[in-house]
């Protein structure tokens, strides 16, 4: 592959932003992407002129970590005879590209990719000196039953990742004080993890959080932590004195971290991709300020402008996202006052959005009845809500809107994955970090689909 073709591929990827991936198709062929990544490796960092991601000093570890972390929850996948699997060849080349361009922090977890993320990233990082990469993993709180199981899980994670220690280790997805007290205090799992830290198998101990504000205050007031990870983005922010509502509590969590001087790691800076796909009116406001900037770059720069943030994790499932994120966070420039005001104006335009606040983390899965919950929500958020299709009033949609929505629904979801198979059993509800009434919305989307399929006399299975 010539340098000229590789550069055209690079420009095509950057020019496409995130739209190609969100629409379900690559803007360039897979073989061209692989060839581009190989050419970049041969040329070195100068091959794309992207530069390297800005770093920030992480005091508990005494190291500089990249402001952008590589989240391993949404790795590129491919279809195989046994179902959807991690595309190991493409994924590893993307990790290598990220490393060459300054990303040194990688975040995985027991649940990601049905348990295969840990083994993937462990293997992908083997070629690099251990002291040049920083690996984070998590104790899977939702499935814990006791101390012995926690010990087995921790050893399995070390083995999967092929490491002797984790740089950051978290109590994953803390949601309620009762659960925390029972598992981590009464069952002794927190004491055990502190022992592992004393042994050197954990360098820094913290937690990732999905509970309410009082519980968060309890954790930071009663216990010492090296760091914590919170969901932080401009859509979830609340100002002092503004009561939390749903996921809009990020401001309260952030301010408590600053009060306690706890280093902040960030998940969902782009809110599961939702802030990369704004309404046309909101996007127009931001484009007036920076015509060349992607919507995702606004979200990343907003997070990076907050003091105390060490690293923000982005689940990058394709090379477009990697390129755009690295470009945004190389030689990082905080938001100006005018840009801050533009975001606030854009939020006003988003106030009437009927999008479902799903970040597509898939913690709610597997559904016992096979429903692809995140897939159903993504189809609606991407092709339904922006087109003006209201789940409560589907009769307001035009024939053209019905046709487009149904085409995407049927083409992207296999029959067993569709919303019609939801029984409203409720098993997904306690698993959702965003506290979404999942059965309500899945059934509502199915009502829309069945209404749109009325002309066939059969509905849509």
C-alpha cells in the first residue's frame, strides 16, 4: 500500500467523523484500514501528523497517564460461526496505533465482550514493556456472592491479562450502600483487595460508580481511595444547588471528588456516543464556533477542561473514533468561555429530545429472552427519535419515515433479538447504570414497530 493511498484513507476517515460507524458501515474497506495501520507503523508517528495525546500526572502512581484512555468495552467485532466476536487482528492493530500516538492507559472489565476483553487486551499489550502501559480492571460487583469467589475472580483476571499486577483496580459499578456494606465490608472483600494492594498486585485501588449522590458522599467520607471513576459529560452535569435528576448528577460527584482531592477517571465522556450524534439544531450551534470539529470532540474537550480529571476512557470500536479522539486530545486545548456558552446553548436545543438515555454499555444483558436491548435502543435513538418518530404517537410519522425506520430495524436486528420478544420480566432493571425503565421503552418501541408494520397485516416479529 503506497503512502499516497494510506494518506487518502486517513483523510477519508477523519472527514467521515463518526457518522460512518454510527450508521453501521465503514467509510473505507477493512483491508484498506489494515493497510493504513501497517503503513503508519512503518512510517512512525510522523505518518499521520497527529502528534501524541496529552498526559497528566497521576500522583498515586507517580506516573504520567494519557488524558485519553482506551476503553475495551466496545472493541471492533466481526461475525463468526459462533456469533459476534472481537476482531482480534483489527483490534490489536488499533491498540498498537493508539500506543504509538501516546495512549498508555487501557481499561477492561470482567463483563466486557462476554469476558473476552481481558484476554484480548492482555495479549495485545504483551509486546510492550510493562512499565510503559497502565492497565485497569475491576471486581465485578453485580455477580459477587462472597470472598472466596472474589479471590478466584481476581486471580483469573491476572491470568487472563497475563500480568503480575493491575495499575488501577476498581470495585466495579457500585450502586447501593446496602450491597457495598454486605459484600465489601461484611464479607471482607475490601480488606482482601487492600491486602492485594499491600502485596503489590494492585497499585491503586478505587471504584466505579453508578449510585446516588448520598451513597457517593458516604464512600468518600468514610473510606480512603486512590481514585474513583465517574460518569462525567456535559449532558449529565448539574450545577450547585440543582437537584440531581436521573443521570444528571455529574456535577455533584465531581465537586465531591475535588473537595476530597480524589483523582478522577471518567467513563462515558461522550455518553455512549449520544453526544456525537446531536440534533441538527444543536449541532448547528457548535458548528458555528468550530466548523471543522466533530461533535464528539466537543464532549471530550469539555471533560478534559475539568481540573482533577486524569484520564477519560473512550470505548473506541473503529479507527475513525481513534483518529478523531487522538486529534482532539493531542496538544490539548481547554474550552474557551465562548465555547462553553455554545455548549450551553446547544443543550437548550436538546431539552425537548425524546432519545432514550442509553449509553449502550450492555450491562443489562444477556436478556433471558434474547432481546438485543442496546441494539433496539440504538436503532430508535439513531433513526427514530431524530426523524421525529414519537414512541407515544407513532401515527404522526410519515410513510417515508416509517419505511426508513423499519428498514434499519429489520436489517440490524435478527428476529430473536427484536423488541417483540420482551416479556417485561424486569431482570434487566437492577443492572442498568442509567436507571432506565428498560421494559417500558422496549415495549414502546415494539408498539411503534408493530404499528408501522400494520399494512402487511402481520406486524413485525
